[in-house]
C-alpha cells in the first residue's frame, strides 16, 4: 500500500510536458500585438480615407467639368483608373509606415527579446509577423479599392462614361491596385527587418519607390527605355491601374508583368530580412 502511494505521489510531482510553441499560437500572438497598437488603426484609417477621398475629389471634379471637356479628352478618359489610382498613389505612402513599424517598433522598444523568448524559432516568428500584417493589409486594401471604385462610378454616372467590373481590364485594375498596396507594405516590412531602424527603413522604401524612378529620368532616353520597366514604383502605378492599353508606355510591361517585377523586389526584401532576422542577435 505504501509503495502504491509513493508511486502516485511521484507521478503527480512529475513536471508537466510542454509542447514547443507553434505557428498557430504565434499568429494569435502577433494578431494581438498589432491590434493593441493605436498606430495600426490610425494608419489603416488614413489609408481608407486617402483612397476614398481621392476617388470622390477626382471623380466629382471630372463630372463637374465633363460638359466643358474636349472630345479627345472624353475619348481618352479612363473612368476605372480615375476612381482607384488614388489608393495606389496615396496608399503606398501610408502602408509603408505601417509595414515598417510592424517589425522595427519591437527593436526600438526591446520587445523583440521577449518575443524571441516566447517563440525562439525565428523563422516561425518572422513568418507569423509577415502573414498577420499581409492579411490585414490585403483585407483593408481590397475593401478600400472596391469602395473607391463604386463611389467613383456613382459620381461619374451623370457623364455616361462610367465603368463596370464586367468591362475589359476593370476588375483586374481594381484587384491589382489593392495587391500593389499590400506589396508596398510587405516591401517596407522586409526593409525594416534588414535595417532594424524605423527611419532607415522608411527612407529606403520611399527612396526606392519614389526617388530612384525620378533619378532614372536623368538617364539618356535609350537607357531609360531599357530600365524603366524594371524599376519599383514610378510609372508602375499608371501601368497597373490603367484599363486602356493604348495609354500605356511601350517601354513598360503589361499590368501583371509590372506587378510581377515589384513582387520580385518584395520577395527579395522579405527573404533577405528573414535570413538576417534568423542570424543576427536581437
């Protein structure tokens, strides 16, 4: 009897076995983090307002001056692009900030050490951070893109020049505009992992998206024609939001081609960031 009691006591005193933290729990943790920071909400609100405000202002202005426009301007008017180009132009400015902060804020506060203590498997932690941010960015960008499109077309209804999603290239333009905004955020997320500095990553992202395409215009015209299709940012926005192939530069790839080029830049930034995240000390 005593032997049985001892055996039970020994069994009860045995330490509990804990399974290693997995991706599912890390995703929940990262979702909690991003939801608990006010900058997330402010950034997303500004993103939505910027995309819709551009659509309202631009489309309302075009509708008000429609009767005074020249016939050639009316013929070349791209109603779909008019309503969604603001999301791509202004949205990339906003999402770069949020994408950078999602990774660099933990370095500036030292929270990254706690995160790595809870989840020491660095590739899993990095993947969870990127996945949670990408899901939120995609959801908000898609809602905003479709909302901006429908609002813009409602404002243009009086001109009889509006577009519908069933028309050629319109649905593609609405979808790619949202995907482009999310990619800009992931691009800055990767740069943030590489540089581990909010200011540095934002400066690098804005420089690559806006400054480099402008500096490239100083090249001889033949050189510029060869490199412009490979540059991130710049004329890419016009290429992916336009529904009229006649308005595209002959030096650029088609919309999906330009999107693929920028997707490759984003993939390189994410892979490089993941490798450095795994190897460097916190």
